[in-house]
């Protein structure tokens, strides 16, 4: 191999390479799985099997939302009370749907000086359960080479974290990932995740494709009925169902706080429940304790930011996403973006984002047009309006009976 090409691929001084991917969001299969072609990731990882990488340590880092436990149902239901039994059943469904990915990763880990690190994200806090970690390690057939980190993995000058801890919707207490409910340890889901499970998941059969469109604002402008459905559903939840649950059912997962309510109002007015965390990390980079290289995911929008000798790499996602044309008639696949970090001991030698073409979609996976979802949305709107009318009629009847 030409010496210049080898140096470009792998600096001669490097003794370790970090390969960092985020937001695969592998679900339980089918059209609502955001990344059913996960075996394509193995094709990328296999590039590091041979020269010039065979003489250095290669560390694969899956930086949060690797598995989409949040969108994986159990017995057709989505619950925000997830104990170990429910979490393991979710993992079994995901592992079955993505066996090629897990098998391919297991092969990579059989090679010398290879390991894998999973950082917890807001879609896969089930990884906090030791039992789920054990299931994952057994599935990868690599004891001692599979590691799980809560929120962040730090090595030398590099800090890798998913990024959801910078988003008030999905921030969790890292010291207390579980909460007691009816005598069981259940995941202490943040209030944003609870709302997704209670409100968004039941609408997934109609709205799963909208969640993959960018820019989100354009999609909602082109599909006003979708925006109406989402805002109405969340507003009804936050101002009614959530309040009744918090005050009447004594459910620790549905607590109310003033900070939470202010954030909900702000996002509801903007018409978008998402949040960019990039600005927050950019601000944190100037602090005395900021790492030299910070890698985050969560945002699904790759970028590189620098401040003095510090760098922030925001990796893109691997799940299927599409750029929407102004008229909504064209959906263009977005590339997959991950990070490479070459190190010598604790020192960063070189870091960069790598872009690869997305893999082919399964047949029938993507609607021909974003407007194809409107009949199902209109059906949900009609059903919602009828439920609201029934509730008001019942309340009026109860008022009359009290008189």
C-alpha cells in the first residue's frame, strides 16, 4: 500500500481507533422499524478488519439509541412501567429482528484487540438493567469485550455521550435510573419519554414516516392535518390526562413540575416538540472542564464545531431519514454519518466525520408520497373528535345529575 495512502487511512503513530456511531434506533422489524437494514452497518465495521487497521486496537462505540426499546411493544402494548421482565422481552424482539447485525458484530469481536462500548441513550435506557446487559453480552459471544456506559464513555482526551442529557425532555438522573412501582424496579423514564409512550406510540401506525422527514417544519406545513393531530393530542394529554394521572393515580412516572410545564408550553407554541442540543454543548465547550474532543449524537444532524483547541463532533444518525423537497413530492435519502478518532495513548491524533451512502430500503418500506398518510391521519382526527364529544357529553350528564 502506498505510504501516503496508508498514512491518510491510519496515522502511523496511532495505536487505537475509535469508531463512533449513534442513533441506529433498531426496532422490532417491519415498516415502523427505523432501521431494518442494520446488517449494512457490519459492512462498514468490516472495513476495519484488515490493513492498515489490523495492527492497532479498534474500539466500536455505539453512542446511544442503538436499540429502539421505546418504540418496541410487548403484547401489542406500550407501557411506561418497564421492569426487567418487560425489558428482556423487548430486547428479545429486537435481537430477533436484527440477528444479522448482532451476528456480524460478534464476528468482529472475535478478532484480536477489538471491543464494543454501548452508551445509553433516551431510546434504550433498558440497557441500565444488568439482566439486559447480560443478554446482550451473551448474544455477542464476547465476554470481557462488551461494555455498557450510563450516558457517557470517556477515554483519554475524548468524551463520548449521547446528548439526551442536554435535552430537558429526556434528561434522567444518572444516579437513579430506576424507581419503585408496585414493589418492582422500573425505569425512571423522563417525562418526555413517558409522553411519547402515552401519546405518540398509539399513533405510530399512521405517523411513523413523518418522524423521519426533514426539515420537520416543512413536513408539518405540507401536512397541516398531521400538525393538528399531534398538537391536539399532546395538548389534551398535558392539560388533562397527565394532570388527572398525576393527582389521582399516584403514579410516580406522571409527576408534574413547573419546569416541565413551561417547556411543554414553549414547544407547543413552536409547533415542534424537538430541540437542538448543539447550542448547549457549544456553550459548555468554553468551560474549564470541557474535554479536548467531545462527541455527541441525539440530534440526527451532523456538524463540526471548534473552540480554541477543542472540537465538538455531532454525529448523524443511521436510521432511515429523508430530506423533503419544498413541494413535498420528492424524498431524498440522507447519508449515514459516523466519527473516526485516531489516538496515540491518551492523545487525539485526528478526528473527523465519515459519510457513507444509506443502504437500499426494503420493498414497500417507504410511502411513494408523504401525502399517502393523510387518509389514516383523517381517520385519527375524526376518532379524536368523537372521543372529545363523548367526554363533554359525559361531563354534562354528570353535572346535570349533581344538580
